């Protein structure tokens, strides 16, 4: 299994990663997206459909603009906090090595 795969994770996984920074590091981020459809800058909200965890512990959130349905993806640099990075690696290991029930895709997919 390639080590640089992106892994689909759940909102619960994100909560586990960010803990007391969940509101700041995730909820706030999905409400401050930029949409090319309705041209909202930093105030579009993403209706999240998929969350991907990459091999360096950052998140790629994908979904659609709540306002105009244009597809939006946003890159969240969650790995710059050591605790979130450690938890991200634990989640990757758990899904890949133990549970084996994960969706993966090549980086940049
Ligand atoms: Zn929009």
C-alpha cells in the first residue's frame, strides 16, 4: 500500500484529531471558504461530502457551496499542531493496518 495515499475519514475522525480545536480548525474553516460560483470570498460555507486525510496529516475537505452548489474543496493544514499530526497518523494506521475498511486515492486525486 502506497504511503502517500489520501484516506477518506469521517467527521468523528476529525473531531478525534482536533479535539478542542475542532470549532476553530474545522467548523470555522468550512464557513470561510471561497466560491468561484457565487464569488463569495472567505464567506462561503461548504456542504461537506468527503473528508480526505493525506500522508502528512493535512485534510482536504470536499463538497458544494451551500449557496450555489458549486463544487468546493479546501485544504486544511491541520498537521502544524503536533497532537493533531500524531492523531492523524494513528487514524491512518488504524484504518490501513487494522480495520482495512477505507477508501483511498492517489495524492492529489
Ligand atoms: Zn457559491
